[in-house]
């Protein structure tokens, strides 16, 4: 005699920035982007991805030390904060879904962007540089402000992202690319 089975719940569906939909359960933790039916490639980020997916460890440490979080659920600066910055800057090009109640996915938050993973990486670096520039501008040390601005004139975001991705050997199989 066969045993009755409970049908699998379909889980949440995301309405993507392009207008297509995607089942959250089709977005696993190892996915960094996917080709959409709209013809574009969309980046995927989950809350379990470490911020060093985008930024060097030393910079993540500096940000954690400098930025106070007010959330008990996320007591230290991390990927959700980075994605919050992106979402704030590009509200129509990023969708976020809280999937805490779906125990089958392995993460609590997921973001899908209108950008591919490389462009998202560049955007995060650009926004962090802007955040740092803003912080330095509030310094009483005009020399530090001038030095930072001079260094930023020589900083090429695209080149940094290229080197960072090469250095980390971000292959197709890399979970954090």
C-alpha cells in the first residue's frame, strides 16, 4: 500500500525587476547569477554570502568597526547591509525577499538585481567608496580628506573588480562570485 504524500509547497515567487517571475526555491545558495527569460542576466545574492564576496577582508573589518548596526538580527556589518545600500540607490532594479519561513532554501534573505554579478560587484564597490568619501569629508583632518580624494582619482573601480575577481579565482563553480 502506498503512503499518502503531502504535496510540496511551491514557495515564494519573486517578481523580478524585468517583470518576469522566478521561484525562490530555484535560487540556491551557490547561485550568483542566472539567465532570465527576458534575455538578461540577473545577479543573485543571499544573506549567507559573506561581504568578502565583493570587498577585501581588511575593508570588511574596517567597515564592521566603523559602522554601528542597530539590528539585533544582524549585529555586525555584512552582506545584507551592502545590499541595503544597493537597494536604496536602485530601488526599481533590485528585488528582495524575506524567506525566513521557508526552511528548504537555506537562507533568510535573497536579492535579485537587474544587473549581472560583475556589474553588481562594481556598483557595490562604487557605493562603498562613496560611503568612505562621505565619512572622510566629515573629518577635521583636511590633509586626510585631500589625500583620500587624490587616491580616489587614481582608483579604477572596473580594474579593481577585475583584479579582485582574478585574485580570488572566481570561476563558474565559485559560490561567492
